[in-house]
């Protein structure tokens, strides 16, 4: 009878040990998945920042050229830059008034998709 009790205790102890190992393994797996996701998101953010900087430099050079060109057409360099500034003011007002639809929604969707992948 004592032998049966020792066998049951041994089985229960082994079961608890396996459950403990399982919980530790699941915890480690969760950590690794979180690290992988953070690395993917971090690399995507850095890549987007570098791309945005390069694109902004391109736009800056393009706008300087356009400012001089429009200024030449208008007969005065500063008028060309004022014309471009007015154009960007109008575009900025339009983008600001519809920013939720144009910017916030797609950016939020992109972040959610990245996290869920």
C-alpha cells in the first residue's frame, strides 16, 4: 500500500515537473517571438527613416530648382520661391483637413499589420 502511494506521489511529482518545464518553454518562446517582432519593427522603422531622409533631400533639391525656374519665369527669384511656398501652403491645408483619411488610417493599418505578421 505504501508502495502505491509512493508511485502516485512520483507520478504527480513528474507531472508537476513537466508542467513547470512546459511553462518555462512557453515563456522562453514568448520572449523569442517578442524579440523577433521588435527587431522586425525596429528595422522597418530605421529603413523607413533612411528612405524618408533620402526622399526629403531629393524634394529639397527639386524645390530649390523649381523655385529658381519659376522665379525666372516670373522675372524675380524670390517670387518663384513665394509661389512655391503658397502652393505648399494650400497642399498643407488640404492634407491637414483630411489627414485622418490620408495619413493616420494607412499608417495605423501598416503598424497593426506589422505587429500581427
